[in-house]
C-alpha cells in the first residue's frame, strides 16, 4: 500500500517535467510576440531587440526552458513582462481563491452526481431514470460560461438575491465569501456533474447486474442493505477514477468563470497572461494548476485504491 | 399425488408450477407445470441442458425471479409453508436463512471488496441479528468446517486471493451459516477442475449427512448426478420428462431424451464408439411441438406423440413421460 503511494509520488516528478515541456512549447508555438504586447504596436525593432535581450527571449528555446524550469523548481517564477511584479508571490496570493472555487464546484458536482446516478441506475428504465438522464444530458450540453451568464442574469439582475461577482477572503468573512462563491461554484459544478452522473449510473448498473449482488439478494439482504453494503463501494471505484480526471477538466472552466465573476484567482491570471503574452505569468500559473491537478489525481487514486482490495494486492505481488 | 411415505416431511414440494416471461399473447412459458419433491436429507438432481428452465424454477423457489417473469400457476411449499401465498418481505426473510443458494461462478458471486469472513457470516447478521464480531467468529468456524486451512487468516482475505475451489467452499460455508433446510446448488462445480469438483461434491454429501440438509442440485453434468444424487428429475424445454432414483435413471433410462443425454456423455468404460449427440436444438418456448416437446428431435416419435404426455410408472418411484416407454423398453 505505502509502496504504491511512493511509486505514485516518484512518478510525480517526470509527469510534471513532461507537462512543463508541453506548456513551454505550446506557448512558444502560438503566434504573437511578448515584446510587441509589452511595448505596443509602435515599438521600434531596436526596442524589441532590447526587450528580448533583457528578458532572455533571444536565447535558444532549450536554454530558455531549462533556465525557467530550474528557477521555477526553486520557487522563482520570474517577473511579469507587463508590470515587473514577481509572479511567484502573486500566484501564491491567488491560489486559495482558485482552490476554493474548484473544490466547491467539485463538491457540488459529486453531491449531485452520486445520489442521482445511483438512483437512476436503481430505477433503470423507469420514469425517474429518464428524468435524471435527461437532466444530465442537458447539463452536459451547456457550456459553463453560458450557465454562469444566465445565473448572473437571473439571480443578480432579474431577481437580485446573490452578488454578481467580487471576492471576500474566507478568513475575513466566511459568510460573505460563501455567498459570493455560490454562483461561480454552481455554474462550474453543475456542468461537471453531468459526466460524473452518467458515469455513476453506468457503473452502478453494471454492479447491480453482477453475480455478487444476486448473492446478496439470495442471502436475504434488503434493497437498502444491498445498495449500501454491497453495491456502493464497488461502484465508487471507477467513479473516483473518472472523478480525478473531471477535476482536471474543471480547471479549464475556472479560467473563464473567474473572469465572469471577477474572482482574483489563478484562472484570471492565466487569462491576462494569454492576452498579454506575459510568458512568466502564463507559465507560472499553468505550472501551479498542473501541480494541483496532479496532486488531486494522486489523492483520488489513493482513495480508489483503498476502496479496492484488488489494487492493493496487485501492487504487493 | 403419491402416497403417505413421501408426504411425511418433504422439505420442498413443488406442485404444477408454471413460470412465464412477458404477458398476454407474447408471454413465453419457461417452466411448464412441473412438480418436484425433495425429502428431508435428500439430494435431488435437476438435469437439463441450457434453456430447459431449471434455473428459473430454482429462482421461483427463492422468490428471485427476474423482472418480467412471474409464477402463473402452482404451489411451492417449504416444509409445509406455502411460499407463493407469502409476502415479498416474508420470502426475503427466509432467503439466506431457511433456503440458501450456492451459485455457479463463485468468484463472481463473491463481493470483490468484502472480506471473505464478513461475507460468510453476513447471513447471521441479516437473519439472526448477530453482531459482526459473532458473525466473524462463526464464519471462521464455518470455513474450517468446509476444510479451508488457516480459516482465521483466510477470513480476513478477499475473494480474489482464493483459488476457485476455495471460493466455492466459501460459498458453501456462507450457505450453511444459518443451517438452512434447503440448499439450492446451481451448477456449483461447473467452473471447477475435476479434482476440486470431487472435493466439493464430497463436501456437499458431508453437509447432508451431518445436518440432514435437503439439497436441490441443478446441473447438466450427468457424471456429477450419478456421483451425488439420490433421485433425479430430467427437465426438457420447461417440463419434466423423467424422474426416478438415480441408479434406475442410469441403468434404465426411460425417456428418449434421457437416453440421448446418456449417449452424449463420455464414459471411461465401454467401447470407443464416439459420442452420439442429440440431433437438433432445444425449441424456444413459443415454438415447441404440440404434445411431447421432444418429439421433433426424437428418433422414436409417432403421430400419437402430439398428445399431452402422461406419467407412466416404469419402476419404483420411476416415472417417464414418454408414451412409447413400454415398447421401447429399457436396456436392462
């Protein structure tokens, strides 16, 4: 068990390395120039050359990358091209906002998906199943930014019961913080719940049709005991594994949602970084998001492993 | 209706049971008017090929018919308790308590995420309100009684750590936990090696000898039946075609279908003449021939076979539903 966790930890570093290389290449392949963005369209070729020399952009990519990566691993993410602010501390300041949003959204997605998916499977092909599946399909087809705009329109403008944006740190005023988080977390979480719900339904269906569930019935277990004692744990194993992937996807949504609700998180930093071709900002934020997603994956995989004795023993042999 | 001797105490008494899938004109009668009795401490075989309705009949006894199937006539009595007149809750309460099922595929029938000891002791928790600690200690005892070595250790393991034979023995231990009146074993040895198979059969026999448990043994394996059972019912396409004591069924098979089954079974002794398969296939429930449903595959069929088969006594408790049984005769 512990060995399996250590194996995962050991894989963390190469995964991060690979992810950072892809990030770096992606950013440099995309057309656009950091110097032009920083200096404006009227900048002279000399000014651009000076800017590039100053920021090390005239060096070969491989050198730029290794320089950046080595410093980043030491916690130095460089300075923003735009305002010369150190990127590291800025990310650190914004990280809690993004983490809170992502975790709340993920929580909402799971709280919706778990019971509804299980119920849909339990009432397979009955009316309740059809209603739930339709609900999931519609949610899956809706983009989260569209849902977010709709929520702002409905709950902040037409029926103003919730704020349309802004952020108060949780520690200074938990209530105000949570109220501000409702709409962003909901628009992210609802959309994420769609996939999770369908996964839960499918795995639960598979479990309910299995021979060991028949055994449980043959033992005289009630429906409730069958569902909770025998079916749920088995259905949760694939559910968690997919959940980890979905958590990663959720961060894609964070970028847009933070902008819509004016949340000062890493997502909005990524957006600014892209618009301004502010490489240090963009690379730093993306790297931190990668670390968070990798860590989440590891935690979820470990939970799935604890739930599934077959995986634990597979590792021992 | 047979006489006093059998009426004394049958553990299971099925009378004129029919089970159908679907409704109205589209319904398919999968089990058609079968009657079957198992006395106390008796091991009764129910033989038939896939699709003959033997498993559905056993599910009707358990009250676990799949969605869409229902009993359309007949009665099922468990030691004089008319099960079909009882509520679903009542039937659930005797399932795993007075009737236990030993399924075919032990590995897939054990919960992969539950410790074996926990699963073996669970019926005690469900039906006797036993604490988990008690159920666990009882499970260790049960695992020891089915000849599992190191039961203390084994009870803490998961099903995938067991071999096929150990898994099946754990299933039997689970079935025995509440000392049921009736064990339904649905092809429990099909997935096992021959040597392991023999161990499991010995175990079932020992269970019967020690606890006087009645066993309904469902199989398509005639060798196993000869080895284990006291009496046999041969089922074909939803109906029983022959019944009798096991030695008589084997020495004097009195229905062309039973004879066909025996001819299609490999034997160690006897000439190497190759096996004779039964021509054709088992008919679908709504495509059965009129009268004797084996008639379309039968080498001895006559026009009269289109009339409803009647029971014909061939010997002591030995009944055939073939109207030509007298003229065809047995081999002995």
